[in-house]
C-alpha cells in the first residue's frame, strides 16, 4: 500500500491513512509513503538556495514544513512516541542544516548532496507514519528504504538494481511479515552499492511501491492518492469524466504519458513483469474501487477507455528529396535528437518527409541547425496531442471513422495508429484541444447506446 504526499499532508490525512490501513491489516500490507505534499519541492528549493550561497535561508525556509510534522505528531502521538519523533525531527533538521552548509561552501556539482537533503522528506514521513500506526495499535515497523532498494549512482534519477534489491528486500521484510509485523518505508529513496543516498526521480514513491510489491510477489499493489483512479478524460476539460474500472498495463502505459500522472510506465514495469495487479484508489473515498490495472488478458474488452491529451507540443518536419529510396535517413535524423537528449514522441513518415513531435523543445534551435544539413525543416509550435486509448482499437472496424467524423471540422495532422494496438494518436492546434476532447468524450462515453463502448 503506497500513500502519496497529499495522503499524508496533515493530521486529518494521517487519520484517514490509519483507517485505511486498519481496514486492510489482515492482508498483511507493506506500507510505502511519500514525503508530505510540497515538502520535496521545498527541500529542492532549499538546496538551490544553498547552492546560491545562502545556507541559513536554505534551512530556515524549511521550518514551516518541520512544523507540519510536529503538528501531526502532537495531535496523534502519545508522549513516548511524540518525544521519539521530536528527536528524529531535530536530528533531521541539524543534518539538513549541515548539508546546506556544505552545498553553499563548495561550488562543485551537488547531485549527491541534493539526494541526501531531499531524502529527509520520505525519512520523516515514514518515521512519523510508523509511529502514528503504532499509536493506533497496528504492528508498524519502520525500515530505512535505503537498506532495501539498491540503485546505480545516477543521482536524482537512479535506476534500481533488481536482483540486489530483491535479495535485500526479501531478507529484511519477509521475516518481519512472517512475524506479523507491518513494515513501513519511505518511497523514492534508495542507496547506491557504495551506500550513498540516491533518489528514483520525481514521483518515485510509486516506483518504490511497485518494486517492493514485485520482489515480495504481493497480491496487489495499491497506490493511494487524491483521485479516484484513472479517469476517462481530464476532468478540467470534461466535467463528466469518470473512473475507468479496469485498464490493461499497455493502456495505462499509453495514458501515463498524457499526464494521467497516476502511474509512470517505468513505475509499473516491476508489476508488469510480476503480473501483479496495480490498484489506484482515493484516500478520501476509500470505499470506491478506483482503477485496477491488469494484464491484457484479464481486462474486460472495451474498445475505447479514455481520451487523453497533452498541450505544449512542437512539431518538427524534415523534408528532403534525397530521402526517396535512400537508407540511413531516419537514423541520421534520430542521431541528432539523440545527441541533444531530446525525446521524440510521435513519428510519421512519407517518402520524402518525416514529421515528429516533441514535448520538450529546449534544445530545438541547436537541433534545427543540424537537421538543416539533411533537408528543409519546418516547425509548428503550440500543438496538442490527443490520444484515444483502448485495447482492441486496431482490430475494431469503424473506430477511426467515428473519431474523425466527431471532429470533422477540426484540422488534424500526424495521425498515428497501429504502432501500439491500444492507441490512436493525432495532433491538432492547441486552441482546439478542449473542444475536440469534449466532443470525443461525449461521443464515446456519454451517449448511452454507443456501439463502441461495452
Ligand atoms: N516525494 C517525491 C516527489 O515529490 C516522491 C513521490 O512523491 O513519489 O517527487
Ligand atoms: Mg508524490
């Protein structure tokens, strides 16, 4: 059971977690928790302040957040647990202060020190949650996740070493679980082989939960957050967006890119390999089932599951007559994006041109410079991607016609269908995305007798 930052943001949130964990205690859960909401951002900002030379401002900047922890501790802990937590908090405060001083004192890269600083977010939330659970007669046992999850030394977005992580996690957790205890660990944080603190990238607590669940062969990985599962569309655009009861891993992976922030495909990988269901539930509405993500074969067939979208997309088109019948052209193009570490999302090609979409275009000027050696380059900024997601899209007749006739008066480009069997993706003008998403949602989800929805 993983609880996100908003699920432990204040005293009431901790109380909800206690209720939820109590209700599941017979399933012998392992608890993974994020830092209190906004605390990781604040820690990162304080590292920045320290790097700018202001170490004392960097540590005092965090006082409000320490206070949030104290508030929870004083409302929910008895005297003994409260003073233990107070000691842990004071220790964290002085260690962070020292780290900020070293960051300020040296001008060298501080990725490793930054990881040490941000790790206190999860160290404190997990220490506090374990105490609160114990106070409520649950057999919670705090563990330092850095002893369980082993990574490479890519600070800030370290990659877990699976075999090593499995060995250590099992060795530490299995005896505890066997003895009826409930392990509680911070997400996001890990350590390299040499023992340096690392972090798994923003939002990495989900990854920690999936890894832990996979190595323990859990029955289910539960992601407790502040939305009721994955929705059929962005609720800011579509008021009637609703929870999707079941998704396949592939569908969920496609949706993740579109800011269905809920689960990153990388995060799910351990669950996919272990074929472990991942459930996304809402801490504020614990009795609703949320969305469960399963293997392809376990999901009930329904052609269209969601209408996702993303704005801020840039389209790059490269045209060259030399491309006709030539080989190596695509490679030459992609090498350029590679060198500039720029992610390409959609790709479409004709005999003499290639179009592709980027959502992070900061390296674009340099890229264009190099692409010009291959052909003429055209750029279209302010585009949006819409992605219609569902298992069986490719094999169901009439879907594309239905999609495009619904938005027949809106100009679309870069249509991509079939690269994965679960999505139909296309590009349109940013200004038209709201209208298009609303209409598609209405067409596929709001008309009762619609033939495409099971
Ligand atoms: N606390 C970390 C972050 O904010 C990890 C997480 O919340 O999953 O990115
Ligand atoms: Mg989070």
